[in-house]
């Protein structure tokens, strides 16, 4: 039987990007009173493991409910770059190419395994402020090579300490303007073995929104 590797950060109270509202559960049914459990969930939709749809940065771009699922499920190409993943490092085209030499990328999902979330997600200031990630050149190379989605266990762009309207965030723009969804803040990508896997990134179907929380996992043959 194939083995499943869960690559999703657990949504728990208090987690989240320092720029956003933190995750909060508000129970309104409890077993002791109602003989059942239920709760309201409050969070930013771009929290923890989630998918950016093109509309996140592209006016008129595809919203998350219209991103085809077959763009988010498929053969993953693993870029094992953990040894290079120092804080604030920007992976070059040469580094990515060396991590998956000769692999065909067209129509496949790029899975960039840095190990950063495993090391740093518990410290949001460090995680978001020092995250290694793609250089703009590497993002453009992946797009030119025809990947259908990009999966990261890190943030997507270097932090820019300026007002939101003044932020450039080039990697987001390069990928999303080419219609390539970004699956951010995964975990345990480094546990995916070499030798092939199928990647599943399944978002909540939020109407006309820019992204959604997602369950992400890799299916690995025995």
C-alpha cells in the first residue's frame, strides 16, 4: 500500500503570520451541556499551510474556488535544498537545477524542501523574518519550465518592512501572474523520500477568494 506523508501544519489557537489575526476557536456547543462539540473558527485565510490563488496578487486572476484541482494534484518533483537553507538565503536557478538534475518539470508540481518550517515555525518572527525561499530568477525559471504549482515549506518572498501597498514581493508576482498557485508554509517536505511521489494540495472551496487553508500530503509508493 502507498504511504501518506502529511505535509500540513496543524491549525492551533494563537498561530499565524504576525501581520494577521491569529487563529482562534470559539466553542458554542460543548459536550457537558449540549452533548456535542462545535465551534466558530476565526483566522486569516492565508494562515499556516494554505494556497495562494492568482487573484491574491492579480486583479481579475483566478480565485481559489476556480483553480482546477488537477493543477494541485500530480507528480511532484522534489528539490531537496535543506543543506543550503540558511536564514534569508535565496535559492538560485543553479541550486534548484542541481537539486533535481535532468528532471522534466512541465506539467509537474515543484516541491521545494528546505526544512525551514520544521526548524522555525514555532517562532513566527524568525520564521517569517528570516525565511529562505526562491530568488526571483528561480521562480521565473520554474515558470518557464512549465510547473503547474509550487510547494514551499517556507514563506514565498523576503519580508519588506514597508506599508503593504508599497511591497514588491516579486516571487508572488512572477508565479501568480503566470497562473501558478503557490502552496505555502507546508511542513515535513524533507520527509518525502527520493524516488517519486504524488502531491495533493486540497484547498477549502472559498467563493471568489484569494486563497484558502489546505490539507497537503504526499503519496509515496512502497
